[in-house]
C-alpha cells in the first residue's frame, strides 16, 4: 500500500515532494528529503527488512537507485550534486 509515511518532524515541511510518487513505504523508511528545486527532491530511503539485498535507496524524478551501504549512496548523491 502506498500511504504517506509518518515523517520525522524536521522532514514534515518537505512532505509535498512525496506527492504523486508510489514509493514503497511498507518496506522503506524515509530518511531524508533533499529539495532540488520547487518541484523535485531527492528522497533518501532505507529498507528496514533484515534480509534486504541493497537496503539504501535514493528516489529522484520517479527513478530509484539502490546501494549496499550509506557511503555508496552518499557518493552517488554527491556526484549528482543532490547535496
């Protein structure tokens, strides 16, 4: 089911960036929302299942990229100037 997740207080101001996307909130927690412009944000997510193959994910413009470690995700995001 694709119901918006309960966001941490500091992320609630960016909740509008999640509108229109069918993200897997059943298995992933939203860790961060990084606005890129008025319409799009990079959304950092973590799979909370213990057996997740690649537990880290960044979603941007409807596409997802998955990573084994947070460091790999951070390198990817820095290379694309998400943050």
